[in-house]
C-alpha cells in the first residue's frame, strides 16, 4: 500500500512515524506548498518517501490508495472531497470539518465514490481506554453516573500568534474545545452516547490576539441514563507539564485514566486500587495511539471491516462541540437531537 499525505505540519511528522512502522506500507508521498515544511526531517528519514509541492501529483498517482489529510481544519472538507473524487480512501485529522454540514458533505462524497472516509480519533486505541470501555460495557463497574475529563496544557505560542490559524474562527472553527477537546468528546460519546443537553463557558482568558477564540472551556453534559459529564480544556496552563486525566465514576467502582507511562489506568473499589495498568509499549501514549489508529484504518481498508469509530461518530462529536459553543454564546442550555443536528 502506498500513502499520500497532504500537509507537512507538526502532526504530519507523527503520521509519518506511524506509517514507517506499519507493515505493508511501501511508500509515502507528502505534498506541501512550503518547501521547508516542519515534517521535512521526518520524511527525509523515511525510506521510499518523496515530497511534492502540488497535492494533485498525489491525487493523479494511480499507485497511491490512501490520502491522509494533515491540514488546518478549514481545509479538511475540500481536500477530502477532492481526494475521494479522485478514487482515494481518505484519512483526515480531527476534527472531521469546521461544521456539521461540511461533515455531511464529506460522508456523502465517500458514499458516492464508494471509498472509505476515516477521522483520526486515536485515543480510543490506547490500552487503558479499551479496558475501561470493556469494564463499562460488561457492567463490572456498576452504573456510571459521573465523568470528568480534564486537559490542561500550554498552547500559548500559536494561540498568541495572530498570524497562526490556531484558534481562529474561520480556519480552526474554535479554540481549545474543538481542537483538543475533540478527543474528550469522541471518547465520551463512545462511552455514553450523544449528550441530550449541554451547557458551557468557552472563553479567551489569557490569549491576547482578538482574532483568537477560547483558550479555556468548561462544558457540562447530560447523557441518557442519568450520567453527568464535565470537560475542562485549557490552553493557557504554563505552570506545569501538559496533563490529561479522565475519571469515570460508577456505583460499583471508578476508573482513572491518564496519558502517562506510569500507571495510565487505575480502577478503584471500596477505597482501594483493585486493578492498575502499566504502559506496555516503547513509545509514548500519543504517538502510540496515532499509529494504532492509522493501522486500524488501513486494516479496515484492506479487509473491508468497519472501524471502531466511523465518520458518523466524528460528525456527532463535531455536533456536540457545536452545541457547546452555542451554549456558551447564548448562555443557555442547548438540547441536541438524536443525530446531533
């Protein structure tokens, strides 16, 4: 299988690292208009790799089966549709698009072209998340009633750069919530379904440029079955290392997940840790999960299997985030339909 990547930014370097270790990937082509793209060194270290300045060289290459889109959010829809129309399967970085309507256009284009569309939702492929998912679905934790996802880190560099697309309404579609909060939302939707009601505060508290949106967001959701969840995302925490922690509280036990190599999972029952998980892999959780996600999607293309989370799930995640921004703007609780529309 040969792969074409469109966009050579920081995230593209992680994708290149992933493809380099996946069996069956025989070549990588990368298109970026900037000859000094950030992922250039990673591509140069990869066998059977090449760089081009025009993405159409990738779309016109009959040997390339899969196009991987690593572009700013506003370019996901047009480039995905163009690639699908060229007969390529598409993997795109999250979020699926800027708007739900754009996501619908992408899903429809994949159906018309009889090609597959996948969105990077990598953290569901970590061992600690898969274990919690298993325990919840089996009922071993009891009935879930509360979940808290907390993400705190420093993105002030790009957020404070008025010329960077990061955090802008027209190119990013939002700030911290749509960017990194997207990870929390696709996991929560996988565990509990689409939220029925959402309330939120999405604010620019520390970032200075007026053309940037939320650097801090707090969202509260009500799910069917009596589950409450809170997502807290900050892009302005400079006083400590980047931290992502997730808690799921149930009537029989609670689960604590973190993106760390030291005990990323702890299960608590009766005030004691009854199960703990060490990180079993060489690489860190984030690059590991990207590789596992991409490998899963390539396997789905090869075998025709359905992915763990499909493009419709990515669309529902975006709909929930749109409701969060709407709730913040209006100061009111927003109710979602069964399809998130």
